[in-house]
C-alpha cells in the first residue's frame, strides 16, 4: 500500500515537472522567434537603406559592399524573403570602389 502511494505521488510530481518544462521551452521558443523576426526586419531595413543610398550612382565602396553581403547572408539564414535577392541582383552591375580599409 505504501509503495502505491509513493508511486502515485511520483507520477503526479513527474507530470507536473514535465508540464512545467514544456511550458518553459514553449516560452523560450516564442522569445527566440520574436527576436529572430525583429533581427530579420532590422537587417532587411538596413540592406534596403544601403541599397537606395548607393543606387543612384550605381557605385559602392568595397567595405560597405562587404558589410552588405555579410548582412545579406545572415538575413537569408534567418529565412529572409526574395525581396532582398532582387536588390542583390541589381547590384551585380555596380562599380565597386576600392578603398584602403579592406586588405586585399
């Protein structure tokens, strides 16, 4: 009889602990998703702004372009849409102005 009581108590405790852990994991996932979405939006905004700053001259400093490509890569890793791909394709014809900031 005592063993049944202990088993019953353990089942309730384990169920409660597992329920709590599932809840914690779900909340963590929600926060991570929100953070990733915010980061993706900020990257898209920065990529777009940089594009339009240099689009009229169709030339861009090499260090700016290198940073743009790094942001673009991370944007795509976060599941960014094809809108920025269109901008990247348009930049293929641009002149890349060499500076002494990036070591060759």
